[in-house]
């Protein structure tokens, strides 16, 4: 089992940048696939970015070229660097981890609001 705690959300102006962090309670890289998802009001949760157990990185089409996912193995932390933010990026951002064949684990989320 793994606990995930997101941080770093807040209010940002359009065009701005922000970095989200997801701290895990145990080692995750190479064991769990980890990723960021988001859910805007009235919409389904969608993939933002993920890292597979093998280290491959995937991005949702709407964030390609603007967001970067990375990890710090020593800190058991996953980051999401978000640049060129748009109002449509406003959502609750969730951290996810799941081992192959195992259940998904979710953090409680952190709210990003992009507004002038």
C-alpha cells in the first residue's frame, strides 16, 4: 500500500507556471506506474502525464509541450511542471500510483485555478 500527498496548487494567471509535487509514503519508481490526472467541474477525470514502471513517459494531448512530469527517487516524489497555463487547465490535480495487476492509489488532490 502507498499513501500519496499532493501539494503546490493555487491561483495562477494565464501564461504562468507552477509545479505540483506528489510525495509517496514509500519507494514507487520502478514498482508502481505513477502519474497525474485532473478533473475539472462537470468533467471526467483525465490523464495529464504518467511514468511507467519501465520509465516511459506519456502525456495527455491537451498538455503536450507545456507540462513535464519527473520524479525524484531519493525523495519518493513525483513532480508536474506546468508552463503556459490556460484557464482550461483549471482543475483538481490528483496523483496516482498502481502496481501492475494491483489496485490504484490516489491522493486527495490539489486545486489549480488559472485566472486573471
